[in-house]
C-alpha cells in the first residue's frame, strides 16, 4: 500500500493535492517545419540495395512473408522527397483544436473538438502503435458531421511518449495511462462521465479505463482488445463454433501470432536496439512502420473508404521522425510486456457498463462475439467486411456508425 501511495504521489495523479487543483490547459500549435530539410536530406541520401536477397511475396492470407518489399520502399522513398508536402500536412493538422496540459509530471497533448449540440456525449478516442493522434482525426471528422445522428464532444490524446505527450517513466503501465486520461476527462476538462473508444494499445488503455472507472466511463467501444486470439482448440473447448468466414479470420490470427510478432518481441525485449538504430533514420523508420500499415490493412487499402494511401503512411512516419518519438513510442511494449499489456487469459471487467465491439474482417487478431461477451456487458457486436487493423483510416464511415451506437446505451 505504501508503494502505491508513493507512486501516486510521484505520478501526481491520485493525490488529494492534485484532485484539488485543476491543471492549466494551453492552446498548442504543431510546428515541426524546422526539421523537415534535414529529414528530406537524409531520405534522399540513404542508399538502398539494387536488388533484394529474398523477394517479399504474399501468402494466401495476403501478409508479406519476408517483410517490406524493396520496390515498395523505393517507391515510398521517391514519393517522400519528390511530392510529399509537410507544410500542407501541418496546415491541415492545425485545423483542429490542439492543447497541452500538465498532469503530475506528465505533459499530455490532446485535440478537443466540442459539439454545438446540447448534451453531446463526451468521447475519448485512443490510438495505438504505429499510429498516433493522426490515426483518429478522420474518424473525428466523421463523428462531428452536422447531420450525425449522435453528437459528441471528442478528445483525442497522444499516448505517453507519442507525438507531443512526454515519455512516461520506467515504472509506468497502461493502467497509469488509464488514470492519466480519466484525470484529463474528469478533473481537467470537467466532464462528469464519458465514453471511450480504443484500438491496439488504445484498447489496452481503454479497457483499463472501462474496468477501473465504472463511475465515470459509461460506455466503451473497441475494434481490438487487450487479449491475444484464442486457438481453434481453445474456442472449441469453450463451445464456440465458427462460421466459414470466421474460420478465415481465425486462421489469419493464428498466422499472425505464429509469424507476425517479430516486431513485438523486439520492442518488448530490446527496444533500445531498434530505437537507437532508427532514431535519426527516417527511411529506416519508414521500412519498420510502413510494413505494418500495409500488411495489417485490408488489401484494398487506398480504395473506397480507405485513406491508407502512400501519402497517409508518409504523414504518419513523418510525425514520428519530426517529433523524435520513434523510440519513446515503441517503449510502450517494453513497459507492458506480454502478461501485463496484452494478455493470454481473458478476464471480465469489473463493471456492468455497456460494451460495444466492431469486428473488421481484415484485422490481424480475431474476437468472436461469444468471446467478447465474456469480458464485459456486451450490448452490440458488428462485423464489417471492409477494413483491417486501422479502421479509423480504412473505413472511418463504418467505424463512426458503430461508435454512434453508444448513444443508444449511454446513461450519464
């Protein structure tokens, strides 16, 4: 107990002093242009081999079996230095209302867009890796449409170590981030209750919020969960039978867990090695990150509702490089290794608040409806044919429609 109190005092999140004083909120403008010439110079001067030793090719489930293809990386490199325009991207990013605040020892960056509709539901959108707050802005646009059936006040924070939020200390966990963001919503922004949406690491933090703060979190929506997929044998043991379409998703999840988690082990065990190697290497960061945007997305990326284009990938990687957060963002894996962040054992949240889930069929992990129902009060489950691990970028209209269902169940 004394250790918990000391940690609370250090982080400045749970003490009576912090609760009594509301941290100041300061307007913030994204201004990273001074580093762009150096970035473009490095990109242009970085040599790549004339031919790759083993050509990356697609397996039956459309994943790249040997990693980033050389021709894809060369094409992205050329586009980065010839047509990508950071000034234009930065101007668009600054059309949103950005703020920072100091909660304890942590600087928290966030976007805050308020609805003009009375009694709008406060909603916090939580990104993952290799995303950033940018992952959520197109979804924000959809949710803020004037003809929307449900109005929201939307908050999009940067996770600690991502974007413009300060890195967290070594002892930090996703549970601490959950407390940090609950403090942001309740003490700093003054909401009495709110809903949460999360994906990837944002689903880990969001589930912690759903679990810990059942008096303030009145509904939660996820398209990913803080649990690994169960094997077919484990599903059978639980009496969960799969349809033919679900069996394809399950096989894709098993393929990912068997051969797609090399990055996870690297970032969870020796994060400094890759973090330092790529710290000032934008093309290296591009290879590491773009591969994930390609293989974790619906193979139809960049078509239809998907905005996972080459330009969008370059925008995300530029944000990592220009904010110098490649290493601090990856550190979330080392701080929350398997068994502490993502779990193999499913557990039920300590709340009866409504839980909603969207199953995008090209995601790399799979959660059947009956399994999701074991972790919370599942009131809504929807399978979406178009989209993968980044639905806020791949199919923002469909994801927004599912999130709007929160309005049916939210009780402040």
